[in-house]
């Protein structure tokens, strides 16, 4: 994958930690630039910097914070036990 100039939707989904469907939705919304090749899309690897460097909005930060608090509240003891191992 290092020598390739383009990524498949599957590869990008794996890198971003999201589903392939989520990648397709981002392509359709214009959040990720991609070129159609056959029945699939390819994404230029050079856009990855832009994907990772995007600054979060206050709303996005708030959603993440709420999610983290929920996880800690529901799984805090399990997380503490995992850390001990």
C-alpha cells in the first residue's frame, strides 16, 4: 500500500476506522474527494493529510466529549481492570 498513489474505499475505511458505507456517504456529501473507477471509487492518498488535519467544530467536540463520558460511566470499571493487565 505504501507504493500506491490511490486507496480503495475499503483501505480508506480501515485507515479511518469507519465502515466502507461511511466512506461512500462522505464521498457523496463531498467530504472526501474520489474518482469513480468501474463500480468503485479511488481516493488519492494526498488527501489524507486534509482528512486528519480537519479542525473539529464545537458541536463535534461536544458530541465526542459526551460519548467519552458515556463510555467511562458505563464501562469505567472494565477499563480500569484492563489497564491493570
